[in-house]
């Protein structure tokens, strides 16, 4: 009788355990800076990455090893991340474009890109490497009528690789 009662009591007792499962996913889209940008100062009120004005255009490289899985999202600067104190408005302009590709399958990336605000998005439909160049210019004083104060100016290009 005791054995039956003990068996019934144990049958009604539930036990549970949580067993973890984990894994690591490594992106198959890598972003590298191939050329860091430099602002040239062709006149008192303009900073620009244009080589003709003493600037250097930044170049970002995307290496993709899985086609149709990622989107490149690149935003040109809309402000300074560091600068001397500025008392007037700064107007930023810029553009993003394909500079070079490692495969003919990437030839339509610029044509097929989606552009909005200061951002350009590219569907990375092929494996390989794509280099993007980012032009940036800043004008001080609204209509470009005020001299930038002396000092160091920095801005940031935001380059993202988004899994689709």
C-alpha cells in the first residue's frame, strides 16, 4: 500500500529543466574604411572633400560573401562631430555613389539604389567587394558668407550593413 501511495505521489510531481542552446552568427558583410576623408578649405566659408579644393573623398569598402542577404545603408554627414564653437548656421551637402566593384553583377547598384534625405541604400545582390565614395561639403553662414573659425573640424559618415 505504501508503495502504491508513493508511486502515485511521485507520478503527480513534475520536474522541469531549462536547457540552453546558443550559437554565434558571423556577418557575411564586412565594412572597412579604405580611404579616410579630409576636408579641404578652398575659401573662408567652405569645407569640402573635393580633391580640386584640397580635400580627400572618403571611400568605404563592403565585402559580401552571401548574395541577396544584406543591404548597404550609407549616410553622408549632416553635422560636425567636433568643431570650434560656431555661432551661425552650417549647411551640409553631399552624395554617395559606387566608386568601384569587383564583379560585373554589381554594375547596376547605383541605378537600383534608393535615396532619401542624406542616405542611400543599396541591395547587395552579388558576392564580392563594392567600394563607395562619399562626397561632403559644409558651408558656413547660411548663404556662405561667413568665415569658419580656425580649428579642427570632424564629421562622420555612417555606413551600415543591414541583414535582410
